[in-house]
């Protein structure tokens, strides 16, 4: 019975840390000037799903319930988040629940889950860009780089967009593989390092106030979007003979896609999602309140955890060290060990 209570507490705290990663950790990483925030925040979510599956004895129901709670917290903290963000969270939870249930080997399940989750993240971005800009985006890139290659008298028989997409998805797949391998050894690292990390962390006396990232002013995405549209149009204008007509088509099609996606589809999906989450909120009120109550405590751990990681590690090694420290302190809070 005691072990079941400890596992329940671990699952609740890991769910809260996953919710923090979705609603606030990205903002913290931006504030700490960490590169590749999207990859690392997405990776952190994969790690949380894997640990929740492990502590729940690979319970399909527990992982899905944690996923729903994270979506509820995300909706409460960042109601302006686009539907794609909820799709990513839902996919991570569903894929993790299925793979850890179907694959008995934790190492193999972690590797497959890491690759699948990261590929979904990459492909979702590519699909969304294609829905907005159409094939014209990739055709424009091909024309642009074909002109560059020809100016150097090099053979222009390759599709630059193809290699760009392949390289982009390959990067995410490779990251998912490394992530899965790291996750496979994570429970052992937590057991072996928990006491040392807790002692080091206690010396920092983390008292810094934390605030949710959603309180910060969001940077407008309109200017970069307009810039990309202008570049695509400019490429077609410079492409030759029929470029002007094609450029006008690209601009009109892109504007129509933007109006359709952001003016029609997004509001409809968000309205349906809002109703579903509100119904779910009443059913999971007690669990949701438990997660929300944990968030301020976990927020206060982020900056000291990063300071401790940078004090003992340099370069890329500080990133896994930072996440490991954050997980250990989440599972073994300082106030419980004093």
C-alpha cells in the first residue's frame, strides 16, 4: 500500500512537471537563453510520459489521465494556444500509453516512442507550413537555390526542398533516438543520483519567485509570417517570364489559407476543444487542483536547477543534467527530506 501511495505521488508530481513544461518551461528556457527550445521542451514532455508510464506500471489509463490533466492545465494557463499544441500533447500521451503497453521491453519502447514522438513534432510543423503556403513554398525554395547553384556553374539536378525536409525530419528522428536511449537509463540514474542531487540542491536555498511564462508578453508572429510571404513572392518575381502571375497566385493562395486556418478552422476547433475540456474539468476537479497547487513549487525549482547544472557541467551536458536535477527534485522535494 505504501508503495502504491509513493507511485501515485510520483505520477502526480511528474504530471505537474509535464504541465509546467507545456505552460511555462518554454518561457523559462527563453529567459535563460537556451537554444533549440522547441526540441528540448518537446523532449521534456516525452521524458515525462515515459516516467509516468514507468511509475504507473505501464497503465494505459494512468498515462491518458495524466495527458488530459496536462491539457486542462495548458488550457487554463495558455488559453490562446493553437489547436496544434493540444494535438501534440494528445499525440504524445496516446503514443506513449500505447507503445509502453504493447512493447514489454522498456528500452525498446523508449527508443520507439522517442523517435515516433519527435517525428510527429517535425511532420506536424511541415504539414502546417504546407497547408498555409502550399507546394509553392517548396517550389520557391527549389527555384531560389537552383538559381544560386547555376550562378556557380554547378549541376542543378537536385531538389533542395526534398533534402531540406529529409534533413529536418532526420534531425528530429536522431534526437528521438538519443532521447529514447537516455530515457532507458533514466530510472537507474534517478535512484543513483537522488541523494547527491538533493544535498547539492538544498545548499542553493531556492527562494526566487517564479511566474508562469504565459504572463509575459508574447512576441508577435505576424511580422515573421509577412516576411516569409514577401520572400516567397520576391523569389517568384525574380524567377523569370511567368513569375509575376505565379507570385500573385502564391500571395492570394497564402492569404486565403491564412484566413481559412486562423479565421475559420482554428476558432471552430478551439470552441469544440474548449467545451470538451470544460466537461472533463468537472470530472477531474480534484486531480486538477492537486496539479495546479504543485505548479508554484515546481516553478521555483527551474532556475536553481539550471544554476546547479551549469555549475557542474558545461556545453551540451548541462541540458540532460538540468532535466535530471529537475526530475529528481520533483520526485524528492526538499521539504520532504529536511
